[in-house]
C-alpha cells in the first residue's frame, strides 16, 4: 500500500500547464454567453435579461467585438515546454537507416502517384520516417505534375525542418525545467511524413500529404490534392459541385453540425469563430464514392478534442 | 423552467480543474491533447447543464463526461504514432524489481486503459467503487473484478485496502 501512496504523490505532483486556468475560465465565460443567448431565445428576451445581470452579463456586441475567432482555444504553443512528467511512447522503432526509391504504380498507365522518396533517419534524438509522394501524369502532362511535386517537396521538407526544430526546443525546455538527460532519453521523439490516396479513378486523383509529430498534435500538417486527370488541372469544389457549390455545401454542413450537436458534440458558435460558410479555398478531398469531403482542421470550428472535422457532401 | 445547475457546475469545474487535467493527461499522454480533452469536457458539461438532475451526482456526472471525452479523443486520434494496444489483462504481471524502481505509475501504463482508469479513480481520486461504476457505466461487479485483476498485475498487496 505504501507503493500506491508514493505513486499517488507522484501523480499529484504532475506538472500542470499554466494555461489551464485561463482556458477553464474562458470556457466557462463562453458557455455563459452562449447560455444567455439561448435563454433569451427561449423566453423571448425579457426574462433572460432579468436573469443575466451584473458582471455575468456579457453583451452581444462585446462578444462579437472580441472577434478572436477561437484563438483562445489555441493555447497549444509553448505548453510542451512546461511539461515535465516523463512519458514513454510505446512504439517499436527500427534503428535501420534506410533510404530508397520505390515505384508503386497506382493509376492505370497514364497517371500515377508514387513514393518518390522513402527514408528513415535520426537527427539528434529525433527519429524521422518519411514517405514522400509524387505524381506522374503521362503524356498529356502540361506541367501540373511538376507544380504538384514541387509543392509537396517544399511542404514536406519545411515541415520536417520545423518539427526537428520544435523537438530541439522541447528538449531544451525539458532540461531547463529540471528534467535529466536520462529522462529525456526515454522520450521517443518521432516525426512522420506520409501520404494517403483518397480516391482514384480514370478521371480524378485525390490524395493527402500529412506530417505529424509523436509528442504533440498541435502542429500536424495536412494538405489535400485533387486533380482532374482529363484536363490536367486542380479540381475545385465548384468543379465537383457546380456553380452553387457554396450554398450546397453550406446547407449540408449546417445540417450535419445540427445532427452532431444533437448527439452531444460541441461546436463553436459563429461568434466564437465557428462555422460561417465555406470558401473556394476550403480543404476537401474526394472519397471512394467520388463525393467531396470537406475538412476543417483542428480548432477551426470546434474544440480541439474534436480533432479534424469532416463533412461528406452528397451531389 | 427546468432546474439548471449551471453555476454549481462552473464552480465545481473551477475548483477541480487540476484533477481533470491529470486524468486527461493520463489518458492521452501529452499536455496539448490533455488540454483539448479537458476543454471539450467542460464545454459539453456546461452546454448540457440541464441534464444534471441533482448536485449530489455532479462529480460522477462530470467524470463520466471527461472519460467519454478522453476515449473519443483517443478513437479519433488513433494515429499509428501514438497508441499501442495495451497488453491483455492476463498477460500483465510484473516481476518486482529492486525496491526503488518499482514505480506503480509506470507499470500502470501497461494495463488496459479502462483498468488504469479504475485504479486511478479509486486510489488517486478516491472515488468509491459505486461511484466508479457510475462513471464508467459498468456494473459494480465488473469494476471490482477489473480493479482486483489490475492490482494483482501490479502486485500491490491488497491487505488493508478498502474495496
């Protein structure tokens, strides 16, 4: 039983991020505002006015004027530094250092997506695994593949570089706050860059390139590519859904948000930086059915615990 | 209008936020994600404040939301990077080593997630078994069985432990 007592003490000594208190207060404040709004709607105004008095009352104009579009929900940067408790990530890593070129033809004869570089390497204490894709578009290629591949190359190498930098900063902060080299060695710092094919037909290719870090999900990076293989161009939501793509998508997303909300999920209100409508630049991919799936990155329209939020739009 | 304990819930959250963080952290394994989980749980609890029937149930009600939020988070974020399946319950028995290195906290992490949580709720958060049953939505007998099995795996002497 003594050991249980000791372990409990260790548990209670867990380092708590300084940001916790502010975040909790902000959540309560926002929930209070939201509640005041809904009470007003339900009771036709007068009664709610009477309930929400004094400092608890937060006017609509104030909430709107703040216009932080959910920024308060993005405390992420810097927390890792304040973090001392050692966790080991259970993951088997091969120490093998491999750098190879692999060709995996995927789409017919004309166009293909392939792993142009696949490697594992270690930089300092950081283990990096990468599968960098590239596209080949056959004879009709008008330069699109070059453009796509250059973008992927740039994004993945930049991500890798920055993630290594973040890992180094994390280590520095860890040691500066009393962690030892031995404890640090137990961390298994991993960076991973890879891709996934979402949809491939004769006419379209949709895939996603991702970068993630094992110690935090705050900086994960995702980029979607949707290509029209007939005209060798990027597919836009307008190409897929037609000229009224915006109203079609907005309507379906709104309906799905309502469904989710009924099921108990939380979304930001428009005042908090929640969903207000898509734009031509909103991320999407095509799923196996060929339907566009609109993706909002973490924190974009809902609290971080929701992660990425996806909406399939049916045509 | 239906009774609403919004203010009581808010006060309870303010007082116990560090507990929530520790639980969330133990489940998701890193500070940012733990913050996300705590935030999600708080927003859900406050949004559904009218679902709470009486303040006596506040603690188990909130822990339940927090646990669900942690589990959902892990499901959504089950990247190859982070999660390795825990050992099956029967497999995890640890050989006691030299006194010093016997850190239960570390060994705990090798048990199935639910068992870990039951042990934490019982010994770190001091919830009763009945309360844990309410939080986890399990039968009391199931909670007991999992707790016993977990403790056996940890080789914690059970004499004197109030179960």
